[in-house]
C-alpha cells in the first residue's frame, strides 16, 4: 500500500509527539498544524517544532488557533506539564513556524488523496469548514482522536479534545467528510507502562530516549492522579487508523456533539442502536451513520508498530 499523505493537527503533548513520530515513519507528512490544547499555542507550536528537529524532518509547522470557537482555552498541565512536554529534555534547534495560518494551509492542501489526522481540539478544522463548508468532503478523510463511546476523562462523559472546543467538534462531526473517530473507549486499549519505558531506555535511539522520558513523566503525573503508573497512547491510534487500518475495528454510527448539557457539554453522543433495514415507524432505527467509530485495536501489534517507529528492534 502506498504511504498515505497526511497533515497532523495537534497540541503536543507527549502522545501527540509519539503520533508525529509514528506518522513520519509510515506516512508522507506534508505538514503539521498546531492548536491550543494540552498547553497554550506557543508551547504546542514550540513542541511540534522540537519534534521535527528530533526527527530531522523538514515538515513545515503552521501555527493555528490560540483558543476555542467559544469561551476560554482549556489546558492539561496536570497530565502534560505546563510546557506540554514535561520531563523531556529540550532539544536545541533554530526552527521557526512556516506561518501563522494553519487554516489557510489546511484549505490550500486539501485534495482527495490527503488525510487530516486531528489529535487535539478541532478548532483549526472548524475554522477551515467556516471558510469552505466543502473542505472536509474534498479530503480522503479525517481521522480524529477525540470523544468517547463510554466515559470521559475531563467530565463523566466528555473527552478533553471535544470538551476543549465542543462547537468545533460539532462542526467537524457534521461536515460530511469520511470520518474515523478514535475515542477514549479505543485509545485506552493501547497503554504504556514502566516496562516499556525501561525497554526504550536501553535502546540506542534518540527517538526511544525521547519516548522513555515522555513515558516516565506521564507515568509520574498519572500515578499522582490515579495511583497507577500507566498511560493511554491516545494520539498514535488516530495515525494508525490511517496507516494500519487493519489493526482497528470500526462500526458505522451516527456521532453528534452535545453543546447544551450542564453535565454533558462536549460529550460525543454515539447512536449505538441497531440499524433496522427499513427503519420502519414501529421500530425506531439508528440515525444515519456519520462516522467510522473505532471499538477495538490489536494493541500488541499496534505497540509493535510504535516501538519500531521509535527505532527499537523487535527482539530488543
Ligand atoms: O483525551 C486525550 C487527548 O487529549 C489526547 O489528544 C491528548 O494529547 C490530549 O490532547
Ligand atoms: Ca493531543
């Protein structure tokens, strides 16, 4: 299969950084766009630039939205640190953002062979749709790390990326593009632990050392929050949905984003009712599907792909 062409819209973030590494190993990454999310826009942009330096990749980084469509920015310093990449040694480099116009870059780059992998709040994508409502349909597809078919991680039911900009998420989920949703129900199945961090530390690979530092920091913070030294590798799942679709099982279902609920704002409401062929009046069928909703991942194989992308031999 030819290497897919993609743009990654991200808010690095440790798992965003691993997603960038996996994407550069298995796809033609034509650009990176950054958004406020795990950390403020300046930080997520600086982190994306640092990862391109770590990769020695000439991938352009375009700055995007500093805040959501409505309200003020939400960040995740408790998980990723104030910098967005807590615990990771900074890499010196002289790289600068290619532009401050992530939305213009997303619009100009759109064609039927281009995927957009969105692993942060969906503000940039929503702004692109505001300028061109057909944009999503002109892409090969949009693979999203966001939402959940079950519980949330910011509220009982809302996941961070959709919670941070619900209006943007609603616009993207309604845009008519070929959508894949990798929600928390899926991404929690791909987990890092201390054994993995130890294995990466032993590897003679700058990418593996970066990842080991990332996992150590994530595990320290998450242990403080939950008592467990593990982290879900959320964002790489959305890349694997494009580069290794055979590893992820999806179902065609309707997905909408709640905007009004006091307890449910930012929730992805997934219609899991069975489809009835005729949807007859007597038996209310499911609403027309709008996304490929991911439910299971071959976590062992997926982790093998991630570890190989980090420069670690399979038997190491
Ligand atoms: O809820 C997980 C998502 O929020 C991931 O994209 C992580 O990087 C954070 O942005
Ligand atoms: Ca992210």
